[in-house]
C-alpha cells in the first residue's frame, strides 16, 4: 500500500506541512505504522479505487498540469492528522528495554492528564474534520470519487446529501452522513417499504433519478419529505450507540469527564443522556411513520365493499305452498 508521503529526507517536512500544528519533526520510522493504519481507515471510507486515484495524482510530476495540489493537501491532512492522533499518546512516554519512562526536561513540564484527555478528543475531532473536508472537496472536483461504488451507493438512498439531511437535522458532515448510511438503508428496507409497498417505493426511487422527466405529484412530494425526515431521525437513533460520539454535533451528546485528575476518570452521563437522546430520535421517527401510514392510506383509499344483493330478488312474505305455514 503506497502512502501519500515521500520517504527519506523529505518525509518530516511533508508530514509537518500536512499536520500543521506540530512543533518539531517526527521521524518516519516512528510514525509510519500509524500512517498505514490511518490510510487503511481512510480507504474504508472512500474505497480503494478512489484512494489509488489520489495516489496516482500525487505521483505525477510537479509540472504536470493535471496534478491537483489542493486534492493532495486535503488527502495528506486526512491521513496525517489521524495518524498523529494514534502516535501522540504512545509517544508521551519513552519505551525502553527497562520499561516505560516519563520524558522530562528543564524547559518543559509534563501536562496534567485532563489536558491530555482533552487534547486526545480535539485530535480525534480534527482528524474527522480533515476527512470530511476531503470528501466535500471530492464531491465537487474529483471524478474518480463520484464514479466510485461508495459514492453511488449513498446516492441511491432517499437522503443523498448533507443539504437534504440538514433540512431535518443539522450535521454539516459528509463523513457522518456516510457513516449513517447503514442506518438510513435499514430505515428504508425495514420501516418504509412495509408501509408504502414495493410498487410505490420503486416509483419514488425512479422519479428521484429524473424528477423533470417524471415529476412528483403533490402527495408524492409530501410523502418523500416525510420519508426523508423519518430516515434522518431513525439513522441518528441507530448511530448514537454505534458510532464514535465525536462524530456527532456537540448538541447531541458528549462524554462527561469527572473532576478527578485521571484520563479514565469518567462518570456515567447524567440521566443516561445517550440513551435518552436515542429514545427522543426514535419517538420522532415513530411519529413520522404514523404520518406516512396516514398519507399512504389517503393516496390509496381501501375499496368500498359492494352490498350483498342476493336477497333483493326474493319475495317477501309467505306463499301458500310453504310447508311450514299450514299445520
């Protein structure tokens, strides 16, 4: 697997430019394993073909007009910052044949553990933001990404962009949207199809591909809006217990640290915040499912049963030849 950094004497300079905030050069030998892990995690998000296309662009000569320097800068940051987030905690201590030793010097002080914990969270958020910015850039300026399976699969869902998601809940993160894709897909297959039926589901999907050629009716537009909103809340409820909390906006939930001066000194979220937030989104989704059922019933009212007319042609009263009349 090729990395997006040169080897040898130019490595430290490239890495420092990609990360930006480090004070000193980091030796290639020390951080290379973390770069490979971060690269593999990026590939899991954008796919192997897209990553290889980025690598091929990186290898072009600097004078080649097709070399996309902006793309390369975004990609290097998307790998370099998460790699440093993996590297920094291990590098805080010296790992010697005699065990782990604390690094110290006269002009530097060892930070408090709460400082390290806060910095770990910030590094993780910064790395996620770097990946998010790379994806947003590729959405508009990199054809290999828009032709990839990862992009096309996400485009088939009822929620295809952060703009559509933001209409119902503000996230502003393409990375989070990609991570929530399984939740959106589960909502469509398990909750939407049973309520609207396969035929209407396929009609809506086909019209989404070309709404000019096959315009939506007013009821279909309203139904699509209900479906999108339901998918948003269902996906958030699905993702909160499954994804890293730092992926989500600050307003949803965050880990609560205790006042004890230890990195692991966390307390249980007050009032079980994560579970409560998940339940709120589940209730919002359930409310939309009821709206969807009511609208589908309005669009396809059940047929009115015809009255049974068999007895309308029978004579009323008793005839003389009825055997049970005369005794």
